[in-house]
C-alpha cells in the first residue's frame, strides 16, 4: 500500500470512531506504521474536518517529516510503542465512555464474557496514571501489553489504547473493548442491585475460547478483515 | 421462496442486527432452515461486507454444501436445534448488551412487564455455560426452549439465542428480548437506588396477556409480519 | 383538516416514535379524534410498513368504520378516553424504556427538574395495573389525568399514555416524559452511588415555573407547534 | 462576519445540539454577541423548524430589535452574562441528561478524568437554584464562572450553561460537559457496585494537564476550531 492509499485508509478508519460512539469532538486518534515512521491524525481537528491529506507523517521520535499541521499530542506515545513493539502496525486511542469509566476506578475489566475470552484472552488490563504529551503513556502501554494476549489497555483516569498488526485490527480492538466494558459494567450494576454475583469463567475455559477464536474463527484465507 | 430469495431475505435480516444495536463488528448471526439443511452467515465477516451470495449452505450436521466461505462458528449449534425442533424455521444469535449482562449474572429475566408477558409468556430463561463451536450450546438451547413459551434464551456468560417459525420471527424475538432486558434492568436499578420494589405480575395475568397477544393481537390474515 | 390530511399527519407523527427511541418493532400507537370517532394505527404493523392509508377509523366504541386492517389492540382504551375527556384530541401510547422502568416500580416520577415543572406541572403520576384490550386502561387514564396538570401517566408494569389537544401535543408529552424519566433515573442512581440527595423543588416554585411555561414560553401566535 | 453570516452560523450550530443528543423537542438554545446586543434562538421552536432568518436580535436588556418571533425565554440570562463578562462571545444552554442529573443532586462534577482537566481545568461547578425568565440565572452564571477556569456550569435542578469566546467554543464546552458528566457518572456507579473508589487526580497534575491543553494542544495557527 503506498502513502496515498494509506492516508485514505487511515482517514476512513478515523470516521469509524464517531460512527461507533468512541470519540467526542476532537478526542481520539489512530496511527499507522510507515517505513521508519508513522502516519497520524493532526492535533485538535474534528473528525468532520479530517481529510486524507491532513494526516501527518513523523519519524519514530515524533518529529514531523511531512504535513502542514501539528500531529496529535499523543504522537510521542504512538512512536514509543512502535519503537518498542515491532509487531505493532497500528494504534488507536480513545476516551470511549464505558472503558474510560473502568479506567477512572483504576481497575482491570474482568473476563466474564465469552466474547472477552475470544478477543482479549482474559481481563483487559489497567495501566497506571501517566502524564500526556511525552513518552510516559507509551512506556506504560508497552510495559503492560508486551507479551500480553490483550490488544487493549485502559489507562487510569484517562482512556484506552489498543494495538494491532494493522490499524484496522487496532480499531476492532477499540470497538470491542468499549462493547465489553459496557456489558460488564451492566452486569456488575445488575448483580449489585439484585444481590447476586457476576459468574466467572474458569481460566481453562478462557484459554480454550481464546485458542478457538484465534485459530478457528473467521475465514482462514482472509487474515485481515477488510474495512467495515 | 427459492434459494435466491432466501439469501436476499437473510441478508436483509442480518442488516437489522446492527440497525437495532444488537451486534458489534462481526458478532451475531442468523440462519434459515432449508430442505435438509440451513443457510447461515459466514464466519468473521462484518455486516457491511455481507452479501446475499456470501451466505453459506450446510447440511444439518454443519457440513458445507454450498459456499466459498467458512460458515459461522455457531453453525453446529444452529444445526442441532433444527434437528431437534422441527417447528423451528429460523434462529438468531447475538451478544446484545443488556440481555448479555443478565446472562453474565446467570439469572433469568423476570417477567415484570406486560410486554414480556405478551411476547415471552413469562421470564426469559437462562441456560448454563457451554463451550462454543460444538453442539453443546445447541443442546442447552433445546433442553430449555423445547415446550417453553419463550422463543428466547440467554446463555450464561455468553449471549442470546432466539428461535421462530421463520428467521423474521426469531429476529423479532431478538429485538424484543434486548428491549425488555434493558427496561427490566433499569427497573431493578431504580428499585435498588430508591428502596422500593419492582412490582410483579400474577401468573394468571401473565397467562391472560400471553393468550391475548398470541390469539388476538395483530392482523390475523398476516400471520407473518413482513420485514421491517 | 380533512381525513386525507389527518391520515398523512398521523402517519408522519408515528414515524417520530422510533426516531425518538420510544418504540420497538410494532409496539406503541397514536390516535387522533375525528367527528364521532378516531383514527388509529393498525395492530401489529411495524413503523416501516405503516402508510397513511393503513390507518383505521373506528367509532368511539372502538368499532371499525373504515379500513382493511384490525385497529390497535389499545383502541378501546383510546375510545374510552375520548368519550370521557372531550378536551382531548390526540393520544399516544408507548413502552419507552425509562418511563416504563418507573412504571415497573409502580412509582410516580418525582418533579425534581425545572423541565418537569414546566411541562408536567408536578410529578408524572403512576396508575394501577390494568389488563390490556378492554376499557380498563382507559378508565385508569381518565381517573388519574382528569383535572390533572400532567398530560402524561405511567401505568404500573406496562408503559406510558399521554394526551393532548392534538396528536402533536400528545407526542410532545410522550417525548418529554421519556426525557425526564431518564434524567430523574440518572439523578437517583447518582445520589445512591454517592450518598447524596436529589434536590427537591418547592411546590411554590413548581407552580411558578408551570405558569410561566404555559403562559409566557413559546410563540403566542403559534399555539400549535408544527410537526418536527 | 456580517449578520447574514452570523445567522447562518448560529443556525448551523443549533443543529449540532440534537445531533449530539443534548436537547429534546424545543429545549436548549445558543446565542452570539453582536455589537450592543445578541442574536438568539426564538422561543418554543423545534430544531427542525429553525431557520437562519428566524433568529432574533435583542439588545443587552433582552429587548427585541429585529425579528418576528419572541426570543428564547432565557434571553435575559444571556444578556446579563454578556453585560457582565465582556470576554464572552457565545453562550449555550441545554438540559443534556447526564449533566442535568448531576445538577439534580446539586453537586459539582469532580475532576477525575484527564479530559476534564484538559477542558475544564478542574471540577465543573454547580450553581444554586434560580427561577427561569429573569436575570437570576445569569447572575448565578456570572457569580460562579467569572474568573473560573471552567467554561461550563450546571445549575441546581435545571441544566447546563456554557460560555466561550465564540458560540462554537461554547458549543464545544456543552458537548464536552455532557461527555464527561456521563463518564464520571458511570465511574461512580461502577465504584459503588464493586466496592472500589474512583481515583483522584492531584491538583498539580490537573494544572499541568490544563496548561498543556490550553497552550500546546491543537493547531496554534487555528485558534478557532471550525464548525464540525
């Protein structure tokens, strides 16, 4: 895929963020790895204003290589993750409401749904508080997600980062983490109101579900789900 | 209805799943009974990508008869239900959020609304935990729903299955179960927050409401509601 | 307005029900008073299928005068209200989720928002449980709303009825009752979770707000808000 | 920007209110400062009916200068704020549900999200109860927001007012206050149901986040975010 195509794809993926209720106004961003750098949303631009051409190219130290606008203020975080995790090809950041509510309590999202076992292979982990703008968030993302089955992390008092082989895979994880964050939230509310318990899934069942989902589910000839 | 028409109808019904907020990304599926087999969604394909032609035909042992893609990983469950319940012509599976939250607590949804008495004739039952991919879920669906008035079951830690004479009737049940799961959820939250009780409906009133709805409501000349 | 225009208007108003999230599948209906009768939605028809021509004319004993379809199974209720309350020109019935959750607890919605004082002049009252299909619901609506400032009532374990001089005014009340039912629900949840109280508004302030809203607010030359 | 352009812009901004779920039926309004006056929504008109030409010009005592319709019944409040706070160029008023639920408890929204530190620089303050129609609400808005970092205030038992250098900036604050009101609501619900705490952010971190957001975030050459 050349740069023109990648800009068009990254633009199209950004439009999925408001369509899926993951972002408000200008918050949230997606990046794609390039040779020796990354392509990312410009800072403080609304999703309706975004164009393929407005995306910014930086190197892996977050220095602008190409683009008239300033890159996302989370660029140093994205760059750090790409430097430390060569398997990552796309990153998504949102403040999606249910996942961010979990992050506000500083608690991981427990794996109590088969859909979570499928997609995340266990709980969605919660990283510590880190300031915005530098590499601290990136360091927390890498510390927690490196070698972890989950492609998603929630960050205390802040929001969500997801990673994937491609920007699309990271977007899928961002959509799914909000979906399960909501359902698990509802389950705990219901349990508390009715004096019952949220049922757990055994670690062995979680392993079996995750293995099936990552080895059998879907179309084996289509490893990359196309853009929705 | 020939196969071409059935593929078109099943495709149209699948698009109702995201429109009604019942599914996320590729989750959820609908099947229709065919002579000696079934027609079902392909596995891991987003709703925007689906076409009438991409639907897969299998026999009632879940073996592919026609189609280039792998069928839904829930196909063995659908096939099992069609084998055991000859009256079923359509099946819907979702992880719709409110119904799945009830499933996460392993509790049936109590029949505390006239709309539930109408459509489900009592509580929406909750089946036990079962692994995904084989016939175990199908066995649980049949064990609980055979002879039951409810066309819907929630499965512990997993989601929803609904059945009907047609795929459309099963879809209606899937839409209605999420609707009542949400309202009853809200009622229990409100009762807990305000120290009051959710009001019950007597079994005799539930019977009367269900009888009226299934015998008087609607257009008697139009037993099958057309596609919305 | 002649019958053709009234059918077109009633059809357009019905489409506002799903647009405002007040109904699911075929539930909910609106009627308009005619000379010596009423015009109402046919039973068990989805909102996408409705047409101006499909609306049914009945007399005030709910006997069909004109129309090929069976009228709403709530027609006897509508007819009863029109017989008993000559000031009513339109009626709306929904199972909108937040208002119905209040109804499931059998509790009125307390008047704790200025918007409630404006529109309802106090709490939204809750009527008792009544069977569906006959005049019992109508009798409960009339018993509670006759001489009451609120154009809306919630009915235990069931849903919402609203009345107005016109079908549009009743629709507005149906939209507003769900809106305030949601906000007041959220307020009580918040108060319970944080150990604080929902603030009350004094009866004198409620009276002042309601008087201003019904005498000063809006365009005095436009008593009837046009269709949204 | 001449009056024709300002009317068109104010009309376009009003349409963002229902699009973002902040208003119901005719509630909510936006104004823009003019030389010696203000431009504001007419009273009791639905958003679908609004046109650029229907906006009303008043002086800073809320007396109509230009326009066939009565201005919003909140005009005296808007006028008071413009008189007392010369830095304000736009004002938005809504009853958005989550923020209004906080207002119903009479409690400020605690600053427990980095997005709140960014946009509001601390908690969103809650003003006292004030009658509608006169200047009392305006006085409460000015008393609380003058010299405050937050561009948003919630008013007890009522709703939200936001201010900005432009109507667009005030609209952004209205969108963001509902977004954070929802996420913080969810966080407290989750904490209460699970017996954990919502994590706080230190005052020093809030200061750092707010300084970065107001000095570094976004495009420095584009101080005014264009209309979304």
